[in-house]
C-alpha cells in the first residue's frame, strides 16, 4: 500500500467550472486524479467504510473485466490534517471515480451527480483529443507530439469502450425499477423459489422471518440490502400487504456465481462422497414416496378431487 505525500497535489478546480467534483480534482506528474476521501462527502456518505465498500465493488468489477484495478483505484494512506495520523485513502482515476459512483447507493443524490459529471468529462476529453493540434516547431517535436496523441487516443478509446453500457443477462427480466424477481433467478437455476431461498438461508445470505399474512418467508439479511445486492418491497394484492424480495443485477449475478461455485465444489469431491450423498438423497426420496397415497386400481374411480389429466 503506497503512502500519499503529506503535501497533496494542488487542486485543479479553477479549470473545472463550478462543479464540486471539478474543484477537488488533483493533478501531478502522472496526470489527473481524485482522492476518495474528497469524494466521500460529495456522494453523500457519512461513514468511510460504507464508501470504501463501493470502491471495493468497483475494483471487483474491473477485475471481472480483466483490468488491473490498482491502476484506477490504488489504495494508499494519507496524513490526516486533524490528527496528523495516517488514514486509508484511494487514488482514483477518472474511470476509477466513475465506477466507484456506479457501484454506490443509487438513492443518494450525489451519486447520480457524480455519474453524470464523470461521463461528461470523459466525453469532453474524447472531443479534445481529436481537436486541431498546435503546430510543432521542428520535425522531432512533431514526432513526439504525434506519438503522444496516438497514445492518448488509444487510452481514451479503451476507456470509453468500458464506460459504454453493456447488455446484462438479466436485462429482459428487470422491472421498471431495474430489479429482478426471485422467481426468475430460481427458474434460471432450475429450482423452486423456496428451495433457492432455503439454500441462501444456509449460506447466511437470507434469513427466515415470520409473516403476518401467511407462512414464514426467507428474506435477505440487512447487510446484503445495504450493499445493494437485494431490496425488499411492500406489495398489496388488494387484500393483504406483504414483503417481497428482489435482486439487483449485481445481486442476481451474486446468487448465480455462488451456485456455480457450489456445483464446481461438488464436482471436485471424491466420487465416493458424491455416491454417498446421492444414495442418501435417494433414501430420503424413497421414505417420502412410501407415505404417498396408493394409486387407484385400474377400472376403479378415485375419490380424489385433484385428478391430473
């Protein structure tokens, strides 16, 4: 973990208009960057750990895309002006700050403002990169300027490709709020909602809670709601009101990845262990089948009112 100099780079806000995000922009010999500590209050976070979780989710997203997260969100330490002690901070590039905002709480007004600001700045940088250059004074200077512009354009093209909206496997299933119902996820995993949420209870992601309108329900724990993986909505069918769990796209991917990891872990187990588990499952099924009502003899009409055709 790097350490920030006790004398941080001078803010370049005078070149960024009235935007609060522009006023906290910093520059040094490597270019422009933002301090996560400066961004934290602008995005509406009162606790450092809450905003730090957003940055770590952004770094995880970069890693999933095959990018080097530390190039855009480098964790460092800075000297606090109040206590003169080292405290954790992140040095964020424009792209790193944008992804931190994308992975922050969307209910905070500052988060939407940050997403807009960094998207607009990316567009401005792209436009400036193709503007007419100043004529060089000699051949060597022209080559150096050309090489620098080519590198800048390539970097901007790569950054804009990443910033562009990408299709998600869940896009077709999202409601008007951008949320996915648990039934959709369960269908994707080829299981019932109850079985899926029981499994999530076993993992400690959901918990069983009493319901006033019927049997108990499995609902996401609060920590998985505050990290924007799941949300709970109160819905009314005209007779009773009940709580319904939904997943965000990140939450749906979270469940899907946990299921894939579970399947992969099971396949890595010894065959003898797999056979014992399958035999145990078969025994449970046989005991359950023994309690089922016997089928009606051929030609004898059943008294059951639930005949299936």
